[in-house]
């Protein structure tokens, strides 16, 4: 019994290592662009290696002992896991899998070890216990692999290799040899010489109805189904129920847990009552029934119920079968014949695994139930790289399982909220959406707010159509919900459509009369909770220990000198707290909660139609302006947003399943640091630039030229654009507008911090391939914008006031944004090819099988689309 317990411990740890990497193998192969058939052959390489190795290991163990062969198998597994950990190509995954098969070819040797040490009537029970140890490894291994995966792609393989080394050392010290060497017998009692492997295999195939041969063939046929399942198990769960690398391991808890219980407490009594033969028959029936019912599971709970039939069946079938093999085989050939048993599973295992590749083929492209577009206002992509190790929530989910574009841009001149949001689902530059600056974005006095003060708002300035319009042309029943803290964040993402569009004002979520005459019941119910008012006195403290933040907490330029260190506290007065909430991380949490409330109330994604959920999160913008992109506050805000997104995406995945979701995350712009910070960190030419005096002087000159009695705002300057508002009057009095523009450009270029000043005519002639600034300004300006001049600042310079961190320039810092796509139809990976936010809409249109209603400026991101899309 002591030998059996030591062997069980060795088998237990060995199976943990195998199952750490096994569920991840097909998902890693998918990342390397393997087709389903290739994934099937990848899985088949394991039984192929077993086919070659098992009888050889068995014969060697009969001749030289079980212990040295088991140790060699453990060493081979260690090498395989190291290869898996660092595999960057498909052929390396194949090598890893094949070497695993060589190490796994010692299964028959382990069973022979049991046959050596146990009496015949105890073998089925003992083999059940040995199998229970491996089943316990099936429980722990996948969960450990899923957990290790969070530390990086190499981590699961390295953890498995480390465990295997420990196991090798344990076996070397504690596992004794099981074969007792007796003095050589002579005469009739002498055992016959060991047969060659080929002869033993040929005898089984030549006489398949003999008891030993038939028992081995039954095992091999049962393994046909068993080997056909694992290659597509992970892919099936991913496509059918939205299971990911981070949680797939827990499905093996059910399989392994049932197996352990069966093998420890059920196999022995059942075998004592029924005998090995009838126990094997009962197991075969349960086993077959599981394969019949599993494809018919319509939900995860039903899948788990049907899944339990497989461990129930295998717990009865396989130990009883191996015990019968040991009964029928000569004692001195236990290792050889149990090796032949494992070897004959190889050809059928190859057939099963390879043929299973087709079953993992993705279905014909189908629309997701819900498209989710998340825009994080002012999110710079370097935040995600800078704090990668601390981002373990929503950002990690999208990065690990999605398509990530490292060179994505809002490729236009004025990097503000309104122009940026207008590009995301329109597929067109601001020059074509007509949304040029924030101050001429969504303001509309003819569309007052419902139940709230504040300016009215609508998309009346938005030109053309957006994704929702294209979707509704194909499917009039498609619906949308768009929410944000800002009106322009909610409105411009969905374009002109009169859908469910809401934003935050005066402590409530509301909309304007452009969309509705009254708030629906679900919005009233959410507002009735008065959550913003209940946040009075809330303290914003650090999410992680102080040592996790490298930024200085107290910097003079932050927050105009008010409340510059943690904790930051909302006012105790409830009304003031609701007004101050947009500057606190809780605002993003509230926005996401409101979005989920709307999803449930509207039953989005519950019909045959594809629906749209657009969420714009604005707190990062508020914190970034107040504290800057290098502050402790923005660090903590991004960490908190990561956790909020984890909760939000988790709720959607639970509701719809990954296969029914398509998620995009991006930003409307980046941000430039405070000029004081920039000058203190190696950028002495950073300036806060003001053109107010120059523009006022120019307006006065134009007043004199036009002969007007009262001053007029002929020129209006906003975020780098000098607009001419003369309505033809200057031309009527003989003033030359082009001369005015050239004269102003010369004066502007002399201002400290200004890099260039361009007239629209000069931009039209510019080489936009080599001149990124000219290209971005051309993407910005409609033909009727009335722009006399566009002004670009030097790097790290901003427009006044510089009391807040600013954005708005066609600079790298302001235009570089994150772009992630995740879910149905997406090929995970990191992509270095340049992408722009105008590429999002045409890519979604391709995935949804719909056609834009006008010419677009963006392209389809085909490199990120899964095969078949």
C-alpha cells in the first residue's frame, strides 16, 4: 500500500502539470492563427507519441524496472512544458505536445506498477485510486493554469515545468522499484522470454476476439471518443458560452471532482458487487450517454450536468478495463501488454483528435447579439503599458483575449471630445461629420433638457450617418442605448438617430427633447435612487498600498492648488456632492451601472436583432485635466476604471456569453502634461500660448477697414483654428481675405510656443504622406468651416490657461489613443500596423454584415478579423 500511495502522489503532481497547459493549448494555437484542423492534429500529436513510446516503455520496464522508466517520463514532461512556455510558433507547440506524449507514454508502466504491487482482486480498486489521483490533478491543474496565465503567456508552462522537476526529485527519493527480481527459474516454471513489441501488437490485431485482445480493443475504442473531445473542448466552450483562458480551468473542476469521488469511494464497492466485466459495461453506457447529451446542452448549468456523465463513465470503465488486462496478461509482461493497450489507443486517438478539428470549425459568420463600444475620455495608451502589472481587470481581459492596436490615432487636428467622438462610429473625419470643435458640437437651444437645468443638446450639427443608421437600414428592429457623463459623449457616438441617449446633469441622467418628451420609467427609477446625492462625504483613497505608486502625491501645479493630496473628499452637502461627482472615480461606476440598468430594462440583445450599447466614460478626462497625466490621481483613476470595467464586462458576459458580444474600447483624445511639469522634466520650450491679444487687435483693424460703427467679432479663435465670420462684408468693402490671412500667419508664427501657422490653401497643397500635421488639419476642416488659419504648437506647449493639463493639438500626445477589439469575430493578438478611430465603424460593419450608407474615410481592420469574417 505504501508503494501505491507514493505512486499516487507522483501521478497526482504529474497530472497537475499536464492539465495546467492542456486546456490552454488550443487557445494558444488559435493565437498563432492555427486553423481548427491544425488544432486537431496538434492534439493528435500526443497520442501519436504515445503510440510510439508506450509499448517501448512497457517492454523496457519489464526488463529494467518500472522506476527508471517513470523517471525518464517525468524528465521528458519537464522539457515539454518549458518548450510550451516559450513557444512562439505553431511548430514549437507541436514539438511540445509530441514530447508530452513521449513522457505520457509511461501510463501503462504506472498501471503495471499497480499490478506488480497489488493482489489480483484488489487491482481494479487500486487502479481506481491511481486514477483518482490523476483526476485530482485534473481538478487543480486547469485552475492553476488559468491563474498562472494572468502572469503572462509563458507562466503556465514554467509553473508546470517547475512542478515536474519537484515531482522528479520526489520520485527519485521516495518511489521504490515494484518488480521483485526472483532467482532465475528453469524448466517448465521458467517464464518465456520477453516478446518484441511488434509481436505483442500483432497478436492483439490477429486474434481480436481473445479475452486479452478484446479488452485492449475496447479500451482503444473508448479512447477514440475521449481523444476527440479535448482538442475542441476549450474552443467549444469559448464559442458556445463565452468561456476564456482565465476561467476555462474551472470547468475541469467538475470533471475531475466527480472522477475523484467515483474512484475513491465508488469504483471499489461497485467492482466488488458487479465484478470487473460488468463494471466496465456500466461505465461504457454512462460514457456513451454523456457524449449523446453534451452537444444538446443549451446553457452552462445543463452542460455541467451532462458533463458529469463522462467522469462517471470513465471512472467505471477504464480502471476495470486495465485490471482485466492485467488478469489476462502474463505476470512478466504486465508492462508490455499495458503498454500495448496504451499504444493501440494511439491510432484511434489520432483519428479522433484529427477529425475533431472539423468540429471546432467556427460556424458561418453570425452577428453578435450586442455590440458594445466603450470610449474612455482622455485615455492615453501609455497608461495601459505603464501600469500593466497592476491592471488585472477589464483592461487585462480585453488585452489578453482581444485584438490590440499599438499605433492607433485620432488622426485629425483638434483633439477634443466632440470631434473625437464623432469619428468613432461614423467612419469619417470631422471634416465630413461637421463636428469641428467642442464649442460647436451638440449645443442646441431648441432641444431643452428633460427635468434638468443646463443647455439643450442634439446632434443637429452632425452630418451624414453612423453605424446605427446602417444597422437599422438592414434591420429596422435594431436598437441602441448611448450613455455618458457628457452630452457630447452620449450624442455624437450614435450620430443623428433618435434612440435612447442619456447623459448626466444636476445629479440625474437625462436627455433632451430631440429624443423624447419624457423620461422612461426605468430612467426615473434609477434617478430615484439618488446615488449621486448619497455620495456626499465619499473619500477617494488609494486603491493599492502607497508603495504601488511611484508618482509624487503633492505637486504644485495640480488641481489649481486645491486638494492636491489623497484622500480627496466629496462635499458633505448632497447637492454639492452630486455636482462634484464628475471629478471622482465613482462617476464612471455610476455611468456603467446606469448602462447595465438600461440594458436590462430595454432587453437589448434579447431578440433576433443586433443591438448597440455605447458608453462614454468621462472621469479620466476630469482627473487628467485637474491633476495631469503624470499624477498619482490619474494612476489610481485608471486602476479603479480597470476594476469597474471588469465588473461591467463580467455582467455582460454572464448575460450574453462571449460569443454573443463584440466589444470595442478606444478614446476620443490623449492629453499633454502641465507646462510646468514639462519644463521640469526636460522640455524647457513648453509654453502656455495665448493669441487673445493678437486676435483682438486684428478684429479692431478689420472694424476700421470695414467702417463699422460698433466692434464686431470678425475673427474667432478656438483650439488652434482662427475662424473668419464676415459673411461677405469684408469682400464687399474691398478687403482681401487672403492678404489678411497671410499677414496674421506671419504675426502668429512669431509667438513663443507656436510651431507653424497654415492657411487652408497651403494645406490643400501639402504632402500629407510625409506631413502628419497637414494631414490631420485636412482631416479636421470641412470646406465650409470658415477657417482663415490653423495654428499648431510646439511639442509640450498648450493653449492658455495652463492651470489644467490640456489637449486639442494634432500632436502625438494628444492624438495617440488605445484601440482594442474583443469578442465574436475577432482574432486576438497585438498589431503594429497603424489604425485610426475612423477604422472602427467599417470594421464593425464588416463583422455585422451591413453596408455603410456613404463613403467612409476608414478601412476594415482585416488583420484583426477571425477566419470566415
